[in-house]
C-alpha cells in the first residue's frame, strides 16, 4: 500500500507510491514519445475495454461510449481504512494512503483533447466528474476528491489518450485547507463571487464569460497564461451545481483551451478542479485552475514559494481574446 509521510517543516503530507514507478515509460527521456512502441495497444481506445478494470461510470452517445471512468491500475490511494497516523520517531510521522484512484477517459478518440470536445461531449465529461465525486463523498474514509487533467508529457501525462484522474484521499490537502481559510477570513462575502464581479466590470483580464461561468487570467497569476474558471452560481461542492452550469463550465474550459492552442500551439497543461472537502459546509466556492506548462519552476520558486511570472495577466488575456476574434471573424 502507498504511504503518507508528513513533512514537519510545512505540515503537509507527501505520498510515497513505489508501484507507480512500474508504469510504462514513466522514466523515459523527454525526447521519447509517451507511446513510442507501435505494437503497444492503447488501453483507453474503443476495442480495448478489456485492458482496463470494469467501468465505474459510462456516458454514452449514439449507442457507443463517449466517456468512461475506470479504476486506476497503479493507484496512489487505495483501501477503505480510515486514516491512522503512526509516529515512527521524534520527527517521522506516517499513515497508510487509503482512498480511491480513478481514471476518467475523456473521449474515445485517441487524438483528441478537451479542446476538441463538442458541446455534448464536454457536458458528459463534467457529468461524469460530478457523479464520481458524489459517489466518493459517501465513503467514510474519503475527506477530499481531487479531479485533474494532465495534458502532455511535460504536464505529467503517462499516456497520450485524453484522460484525467480522480483521487479520493483520507485527508484535506494543504492547498485546499489554505483556500478554505482564505474564504473564511474574507469579509466582503465570497472571494470568487467578488472577483468575478470585479473582473467582469473591468474586463481587462476576462477570457471567456457568460451567464454561467467566467474564465479569467487572475490578477495574481503566478505563471504565464494561467487561467481561473469560476462558475457564477455559488456552490461549495462541484456535484451540487445544476447540470446546465456544469455543462457551461465544460464548454468554457474547451473554449479557453482552444484560444490557448491558437495563440501558443499544442502546449501541455494541468487542469485542476478545486471543490469543498466532503462533509464541509462553509464559504468555499468550487472552481478550476488551468496552468499551461510554459516555464520551469526553478530554484527560487521552489525555495520560497514565490512565483515569477513573465507574462502579465492583462496582456495574456488580451492576446487570448484577440485570437478568439480572429478565429471567429
């Protein structure tokens, strides 16, 4: 089983998962393609369903599957046990990494990514995320579910076929705990509701906007072309949002990624959904972060936690909007 080990310097957990090092091509050189072996069938393509464990969730269209969710063969979190912390010495603290680790296959098309999804397909992806998060919330040992999409090798993807992951973990990770505290101490209402209103009034950093969602390059962007996706309806948990709002978020993410590709080419990125921890009822407002992998996090950033951004968000948003106008003219 995977292990959780506590970093006593910052109070955050690290997950030790030796089994995941056995995944094909995990330590291949950067110049080597993820699926360089032409004889190796993609386990996520139609016809290879037997290569994965049975599906936990299937979204269908025209009689065929459009989105599948399956258990991860190399889970970082696994098991139903509640989190039990063990002190192994004066500074060594460890726990079993129980939980759930699932893979969401975004499309049957091996060559697509989120930016290529049509409206219905984008809605199906969001519906699958909602359903799996809601199901994981019923597990007594799962305190938080993290949904992610790593697109491209530089972003951490181990397979080319478009997919994401849902990781149900037995603790609330430090990043989410920090955001919870920020929502709690903000005295002007909800940070993200106020942010969306202010950015819509200004318009400078807005990339996509409609009645259901706002995508913007945040004022505090730490990396070039970073984007923040804010549903306009305030809900703490993603799975409490209405279907129309979830579908709108799926489309907005698709549109933002299309602009990014039109402006910069096929760049790798991390898409991360932040939702309130299960069973928490507070001021949290679920949202998503989109981080293109355009620069390397170097020693200063790692050593201080202070990011250096060479692309002001105002300029980044303007460039993305300009590309969108050209593409639709």
